C-alpha cells in the first residue's frame, strides 16, 4: 500500500509537471512557428461583431479595426487564382501569418479548391461580389444584391460548412461605395471592409513600388488594414520584403474573425475604433474632428426620415432602432467635403460685425487683412520654393510635405485649403 502510495504521489507530480508545461505552452507556441524559428507569426486574434461596427477602414469610413499601435491586418482581394494565390498562401503559412481573403464568386466557381485551402490554413474568408463590377456606386440595388449573393453562394459552395467557415465580411469591388449598398449589407449583418491603406498592387508598378508604398503608408498611420491582391505577380514578389520589414520594424500581425454565438467579440471601447484622434498638426487627409454630440445624437436618437413617417409605423416603433441608427451614421457621415476645411474669406469680420459697431468692425477687418496679406505673400513664396524643390528632388519634397506641420494660426487659410487640394 505504501509502495503504491509513493508511486501514486510520484505520478501525480509528473502529471502536475506536465500540466504546468501545458499551461506554459501556449505563450511559447504563439511565438513559435514549426520549422520557421524567425517567423513573423500572428500575435493575436481579434473577434469583431459586424453589427456593432458595420463600416470599417479609414480610406472611406470614420471607424476602423480597434488595433493597437504597430498592429497590422493583412487582406487579399480578388482570388483565388491558383498561380499566385498558392504562392501567397505558402508565404503566409511559412510565417504563420493569418490573413483575411475577399473572394470573387467567379474565381471560387472556377477554383473551389483554392477556397478550401484558405479555410484549411485557418485564414478568414469573406466575399467580394460575383464578377467584380466596378459600378457598385451606380448600379441598381437589385443588381448589387445579385452580385453580393453570387459571391456568397459560390464561395459557400466551395466550403464544407459555410455557416462556420464564411465570415460575414464584404469588400465592395474597387471600393466603389454607395449608401444603398452599405445599408443593404448592414441590414444583413455583413461588415463592410474598406481599408486603411492600399499598396497600389493592381496598378502597373514594379513590385518594389508595392513594397515601398505598403511600408510608407503603414508607417504614416502606425497601424491598420493593408489592402493587397493575391492575383498579382508583383504582390507575390513584394510580400516577402513586406513581411521582412514588418518583422524588422516591430509590427505584429492580427487575425480578425467574426463573432459567433460561442465566440464573443473582443471587448473594446468606441474610441479604439478610431485610427487616431485627428489633430490640427497632422496634415493627413483624415476625418475631421466632428463634435461628439453629432455622433451621440445620431446613435441614440436618429432623426426620423420621411420614409420612417410614411411606412409601417404600426409594425415598428419610430425611435430608437439600432439598425436605423447605424444606417443613419452611414447616411449622415459621408466622406468629408472639402468645403468643411475651407473657411470663407472674411468670415471672422462678418461674425464680428454682428456684435460690434460698424466702425469697430471696419477697424478689425483692416487690422486682420494687413498681416494676412504679408502671410499670404510668405505662403506664396514658400509654395514657390516647394515647387522648385519638388522638381529637383521629388521624393524628398513629398516626404517633407507629408511631414510638415499644418499652420496653427488661423490667418493663412488659403495655404491650408491649397495644401488639402494638392493632396487630394
Ligand atoms: Zn477587388
């Protein structure tokens, strides 16, 4: 009995030791990529609920994925096309990177095995329409719906269990967004993915350019969703360099998956879904600072539209409805118009003259216009210098322009507007 007790105790220590090893293992395995000790790997999985944040990607929307600094999500569109998709897949596998693929229905129809390979490798698979028409911004909604459904149907057909393997993620072909299409997708619980930056790999540029653009644009934003295409030779050629650089510069890959009944969304706060709080000193075409009350009001109290008043009031309460609130966010927050940035000449004087005497207003106007003339002159001569520098060294000049702080004083407005126009 004693002997067996000793054996039992010894065994229990071994079991305990094994258990501790197992508990310690996930951290080690996360950084580990079998056979590839220097792999970039995937640092974490982000679970998102499409219904909570239906429009993402700062190229077009206010919100993007709640990534931390130096976190990157890789996305690949337009496949699968065996010749290139298989090479991309191998590179990602070798680095233990998980990405998101937006499948075209006709490609899935022609190459269902390509879809199965993505699923087997653990990547996230969303869709990208049936035939990739670049007219989503002007086609009738019925046609858009048919395109969306075709892509979903053929991608699903390639899967053994689409209910688990197909993510409710959709990227509009060519990013040709339209409110009607967005609202349709939102109503179906499908998340619309724009991106935070492309690498222009669909254009006729060398692969080195794709690599440079990917890294430059990522460095400018510090994190985000990178848009690539797994049907291009130049992307295949650029990807190893991109991965190598991501590793060298300390970037981490995040894998995004949709929330399900047994996989709740990663807890986040609203502000994490904004890329950066926009600042006056960063002259990048971003969403302008919009007063918080606009969003608060829109979220909780959507203004009833005419359609609301006319239709089916007996079936649904007028206010508040979450889906309509979300739809109204999309409806009321289009891409910011340029006139948002432009402050009309003389607006200060006009505003002031309403509260001051006419003589005082005239004095103020004269005082205000004198230094502006000087600064306008300075801005013009600066512009001339920049243009001159640009012709001499385009790379250095454009880099300088991208990093130059925006003028803080309100006086040289023409410069701000002009620089925005230049960037657009
Ligand atoms: Zn595409």
